[in-house]
């Protein structure tokens, strides 16, 4: 078998020169960045693999494989309680770091560190959430949302939670009595968590236990960030439109009672509800 080889189109001298300049610029950037990250970077003295000091590609690789947590664990076992896992990132397993980084601001100024804006992905409506808010907004959002998860608030919903647990038990008994097939407990736990959270947050369940199915929009909400936001926005709008003077209380009724300048707008409630949906289902 013979192949006919044709010549590639020739590049003029200016094009060749441009390619050479771009290639040299890229090479120079890589070399300068490498030397800077290893020898002059503010984090240069922290231990860690050289490849992690140079680029984030290594951690990205482990993230894609779903092994990032195990990889970081191995790095701590080798390098100690503080490891440089990226050019601009450190990983801590020291208990004092928890207070210094995430704790409330103390008299000596430690704790409550500002969030890195580049790592805080904005919501679809560009409103802040309790996860990416600045210090002032975080205090406002926390003041409103913290009472939702107090012991008193949870205890007040004990009857509702027991009712759904009993419904789950009865549905499982039906399945075991009428079938010898195995039961997907992950799916049934998803039903009950969505039903309980739906009634706690929005005043009505998602009816997963009664219908033995997940609505299409619930399935979509588990697959895409944008869809989760759209789901939250629809549910919040429906909930706010309904009579807020109803004697039945839910999470949203607690939030909207703060209707002064220190309260939350409907758009902010929508943004934070997306987080509540994720937390309510996954925990």
C-alpha cells in the first residue's frame, strides 16, 4: 500500500517569527514562574513536593480521579501538619489552625480570615451566600439563619420528622412483604430527606415517599449547579407568594420575618436556599 505525501503549506517568515516569539514567551513564563514559586514565593519555606510548588495540575489530576483527599492525607503523613499543596495553597491538619482560620476574631486579631474572592464562585443572580459573603454580610446572614438549626427549632419539628420516619418504615415493609428483590436504601433515604426538608424549608413535601419517585426537577437539581439555583428560586418565589401569616412555620417563615434593612432580600433567600437544598439532602 502506498501513500501519497503532500507538502504542508509553507509559512512566511513573519508567521514563523511570530510562532517563535510566542513559544519563547510561553517558555520564559514557565521558567520564571517555576523559579519564583520555588525560590522567591512567600510560601517557599513550607514543605511539599516540588511539583505542587510549581503548578496546580497535580492536585487537579487527583481531584478529577476523586482521590484528592487521600493524596493530601499521604502528603501530611510524609511532610507533617503543614503542607504546600499548590503554588498558593497550604493544607493544615493542626487543631490550632482550625481556630486561627475559621474561628471568630479574637483580641489579638486572629481568626475570621477574609475569604479569597477568586475562589468564591458567585451565585447565578450575583447575590451573596453565607459561604462567600464578606464579614459584614456573613454576620447578617448568620444572625438570621443560625436560629433555624438550634436545638429548640429542631425539637419543635420532632413530630414531623417522626411522621416521615414512620411513613418510610411502612413503605419499606410494603416492599419487603410484596417482593423478594433487594431495596435501594440510598434512593429511599433520598426520598425521606427531600420530603422532610421540603416541608421544613418550603412548607410542603416533595412527595418522594408517597410516589416512590423523584420528580424530574429534583433529579436535575442533583446534577447541575445552575439547575439547583433555578429550583431554589422557583420554590422560594412560590413560598413567598403564599400566605406568610399561616400558623404553620417553616425555615422560610423564620427568614422573612426579618424584613428590615438587616434582613434578607428575596434574591438573597433564593441564593442561600440552594445551599440549604444541598445541605438538607446530603446530611
